[in-house]
C-alpha cells in the first residue's frame, strides 16, 4: 500500500511539472508573438507616414524666417494646450497675431501672395481669439482646430523652417475630428490635454 502511494505521488509530481513547463512555454510563445506583432505594427505605422515637401522652393530667406516665427508661436500654443494652460496659450496667441502682422508681404511673389492672402486673415483672427480667451480653454481649442488647418496650408506652401508632423484625432471637436502640426513624431494630443493619444494617426511629415 505504501509503495502504491509513493508511485502515485511521483506520477502526480511529474504531471504537475510537465503542465507548468507547458504553461510556461505557452506563455513565452504568446509573449514572443505579441512582441512580433507589436514590432510589425510599429513598422507598419512608420511606413504609413507620407513624406512631403512644401510647394514653393523660391521663398526668400527673410520671408522664410518671419513665417518660421509665426509657426513657432503656433507650436507654443499647441504645447500650452497639451499642458492645459489657457493663460500660456493666450500669451502665445497674442505673440502669434503680432508675428503675423510683421510678415513683409512685399517679399512674396505674385503666386505666393494669392495663397498667403487666403490664409492670413483667418490665421490672425484665430490667433487673436485664442489670445483673448485665457479663461476658456475649450474656446481656445475650437479656434486652434481652425488655426491648424490654416497653418497646415501655410507650411505645405512655404515650409515651416523644420520638419513638422501632420497629426489627426478623430475624437476631437465632439467627434468631428481635428488636425494639428507637431515638431515631434511623439503624439501628445492638444485637444485632450496630452491624453487620448491612442486614436491619433500621424499622417504626414512635411519637410
């Protein structure tokens, strides 16, 4: 009887060890597959970012420098909204409106001037709205979404002085979706205070 009990215990121990080894192996395989899938997704995401070059290559250096100041203030607004700082966004909006006023339009060619004039008025108006709304960040974000469309057109036409990423969140603006430009590929959503980044798609990089 005692010998039978010892045999049963030994068989049970062997079975338990085998099960553990199988479970461990299964978990390792699952983890390996997850890592492989993640790598594939990351590679796919990277290949889906379209590289584009701005349209005009004959922008004067002085004009390019003044437009870069405008874009830099836009990026400051974007970063202030990521931090949920309406007061900082307002200061940056005022600075952006002032920078737009200082752009020397005599440096534009006839073709460039047509496009710039279509952008300038709305861009300055949205910057001024953001500058006056330090206590209403929701209103600032509403104007930021409209401003981003104009800045996108500006950068696609004249360049932004650096590589800029065109990003889109389908959940912004009550589900209507909205874009923005960022100086980094790392996603930080200005419409949700740096959160809700999972839904964001990086669509282009503008050189």
